[in-house]
C-alpha cells in the first residue's frame, strides 16, 4: 500500500539534479573536466521538464478523477447500546 501519491515531476527533477551532482562530483574527483556553465542548462532544462510533467500529471489525474483526491466521508459513530 502506498503511503503517498506518486509524483513523476519530482522524480524527473530529482534525476536531473542528481545528474548535475554526479557531473560536479566527477569533476571534483578528477575523473573529467567540467566547465562551470555546463550544468546550468542541464538544471534549468530538467526543472522545466519536471514542471511540464507535473502539469501533465495533474491534468490526467483531474480528468480521470483520481481516488486519492476525493475525501471519503468518515464513518458515522455508533449510537445505541453496546454489545
């Protein structure tokens, strides 16, 4: 059972930011040389893509009527004699 709703936009953003971190880590470790400005388009593009995915996901869930968005009515309390 899922404890929270899956959000693909956050997954995409996390993947691009992790990639940016890996690029800088490789540069810091001496595995390769990375100019400082290379990561900026990667992060900005990743965040834009994540935003587009989030908007698309929200539109799809709204259209389908996701069961997670609806608030179920709480059960009515028992009134009467106890058994």
